[in-house]
C-alpha cells in the first residue's frame, strides 16, 4: 500500500480547540504503528499541515517537541526533511522520553481513566457553575487558578491538580469529590510517565482561565464544554505517548 494511503488511516483534521495536542498524538501514532519506518521521511510540512488542518506554525511546534523527545530529526539540504529516528521500546534518558512507553502491570487503565475523568470533571464544572459560588468560594477558585499561573514546571502538575480538585469540591458533592480524587490520582500516575510540554501548559492555562471564567459567570453549558475540551487535550497527549 502506498505510504499516503497508509497515512490516511491515521491522519485526520484535528479539532480547533486542541490542534497542537491532537496533531502530536497523530504523528506519534504514525511512528508507533510504523507507517513511516525508522530512517524514512515524514510527508512534507505543507502536506502534513493540510491533512491535519493546522497552520504550519503549529505543525513546526509539534515537530520541535518531537525532535526534543528524540522521535524525529530535521535535516536540511536537497534531501532534507523530517526523519523518524530509531525508537527504544522502553527506558530512555532523563532528557528524552521514548515514543512508546509501555504501562507496567498494575498501572491505571488508560481508556477507563480518561473516560471517567471527563465525565466527572465536565459534570462538576457544570454543577459548580449552575449552583453559583459565594464571594469566598469565588476567591478560593481564583487563588487556585493564580497558583497554576505562578507555578514552576517542577510543581506545575501539583497546582494543576489542586485547581481541578478545588473546582470539584466547590460543586458541593462530597461523593463526587471522593470519586474525582481517586480518578485524579490515577490520571497523575499516567501524566508522570510522559514529558511536560511547555506548549501544552500554555494551552492548558488558557483553558483553565476560560473554565474559571465560565464558572464565575454561572455559564453551566459553557463550563461543561470547556472542561470536556480540556480533558480531550490531555487525553490526546496520553494516548500519543503511552502504549
């Protein structure tokens, strides 16, 4: 089968809200599935950008991240382009994550964790918005958001977790909070297995701000939609890096 036909099984237009994350996921799938073999060249930037429905600027950000992670290599010259590098199945140095991280026995189930997390977070966001927050509760939510903005890369995921936990707690259901805390612990176990990407953090912060704004404006439908989009972005990264 010609390469372009093989790629059509994976490459598709991404959703506007998570273009970077979904494009990264799809290119990682191409490498993981061997649709472009080690040492072979990915399609040209223009073709990839058109297939994915993203700008070449966004695509270059994706390729830069993949190069930093040791997945691809850009070469210049007449026979240049972006080439797939040999990939370890497990392991890897501290500076680069392998393209395929196999989850050990006992690790959280990826699909189940992502699905349950989205249901709980989207529902909590809507409930939190529709019930309305007191002045003290609103201040607490804003403080949690500010903490994520000020967090260093080393403690970002901790403050990210606390922001989401705060939002769920403010929904007013102890049972919901308990369930979310359990699934968030599983999610963090998975997140700690993939690299922390600056581009993704910047995008996540935009979504965090929009989510908090929707909750404070008591826009339940908007809060649910933003929460689902935010969860989908994280899911794309995890599916891309984890096998």
